[in-house]
């Protein structure tokens, strides 16, 4: 029989395997709205039934689905990655030690501001784009600590063009980090360059 630690590791590996497969299906879909509906259904299933869910046991018993806004195509962009000032930050976790991030560039969101792109400089070098908007922390708004748009090391990848230096930014796929549901998780949150001064009413909401 596997130890508790081994069982947990296998459960997390299966969670990530399913997330990678889900985002692959999202990228392959011809209609972003259909892809969003698939994303919503699969995330609800993961949260409700998967042993690696971040939902606390009491919340899992009462769970009827995540609060996700209807798809709005106006919040989908394919944007060039432009230069940004060099920079970085370090984030201390309980399991992985101190995780360093390096700023890769930024994207300009029409009529909304800009978001920094970050690279994990250890264990795989994934691209990470967190987001905090004006609705953060408000009743019926978004999670106070912010949400994630892209986290390629965990599979959350909507598509990019390395040759053209563009990336797909679709706010409809913004989702809450695990720490929004279980305080035992330590989640890197939005840095100053990832805070938008506007309300972003799409994606996963909170409260």
C-alpha cells in the first residue's frame, strides 16, 4: 500500500494531468465560448470530486458549482509581449521553499492598463500571469488576493506564438488560486504590475 505522502503526490499528479488535458482541449476548440463552457464543467467536476481538490470538507459537502460569469468575447485578446523593466520577486512556500520569479515583459490591455509576465526561474520555468482588479475583495466580486490568468507550469495555458511574441489573454478564464479555498495553500499573488484599475467582471468570481 502507498504511504499517505505517496498517495497525495499521485493525487496531485492526476489533478495536474487533467488540468493539462483540459487546457489542451480549450486551445484546440474552434469557439472560445464552447471552450469556456467545457472549462467550467471540468473545473466544477475537479473541485467537487477529485481527491486533490482545494475545497475544505465542509465546503465540498455544500458545493454546487463555482461562480463563473457568462462568457464575454470582449474580454479576449491576443496581444504582443512588449519590453518591461527588469525585475523579480521571491515567494516563500511551505513545500517548495523560496520560489523566484523574473519579469519577462508585459502586455498592454486596451483601455485597461498592463499586466506583467513572470517566469519561474526554477523547476521548469513556466510563464505566470496573476491579476488583481477593482472588484477584488468586494462582496460578490473577485478574490481579494487576486486571480490567475496563466500558469503554464500547472497547465493553465491559453496559447502563445513564440515567433510572433504574442500571447492569448482571455479574462473569462481567470480563476481563483487554491489559497482562496484552503488557507493551508501558499499562493503567489498579484504584484503591483499585475493590478488593473478597472473592474474585470468575467471569469471565476468569489463570495
